């Protein structure tokens, strides 16, 4: 369960970092647009197009930070949760003994609940990672398209 908790912390940290990045980008965007336009001035159309695509690809790599890690978290989260559940069920069956008899004075309902928490947490981690990744991807594509259009207007 500890690796799953570490994965959830990593996903939340990546989401928080992307939020801070995009908020700071909104303040820096006019300066970046001016710098792009300045670097394109005085170039022929072919050169300007090549330089623009090169700079936009560089920005796109900056914008897509953590996306591969979030892809991995979307896969690992549910798998780690399922593994946690299977290991918990194996431990529970071992406690029942070879005859699978309930021990006296113990209830298994609370044990089942704690065992299934791993699966639920794994699914939640995957959903949060998916949400962060998709929002980042939508924002990245939108900003790159806006920059491309703004530079082509000149």
C-alpha cells in the first residue's frame, strides 16, 4: 500500500506543479509572444516558418512536462491497487485456515473493507492522473495554436 500512496503523492505533486506553471505562463505569455515575433522579423517566409516551428516544438516540450509520468501513473495505479487487494485477500484466507472457518469473536467485514481500499485508491490515482494529463494536454494544444496564429498574423 505504501507504493500506492507514494504514487498518489507524485500524481498530486505533478498536478500542482502544472497548475503553478500554467498560472505563471499566463503572466509571461505576452512577453513570449513579443519575443517570438521579434525573432521572426526580417526573415523570409520559409525561414520564419522553420524558426517558428522550431520554437513552438521547444515550447511544446516544456508544456508537456510530466505527461509521460502521468501516463505511467494511469496504468500503475489500478495495477498496484489490484495487487494490494490480492495480497490482502491472500492474507485473509490464510487467517481463515485450511477449513475456511471464521475465527470466533472476529468479524471479517472490517477486514474486507480495508482490503478493498487498495483497489479504490488505485482507481482514484488513475482518475486524477488522467484528469491532470488531459487538462495539461488541452491547455498545451490551445496555447501552441494561439501562438502559431498570433505569429502568422504578422
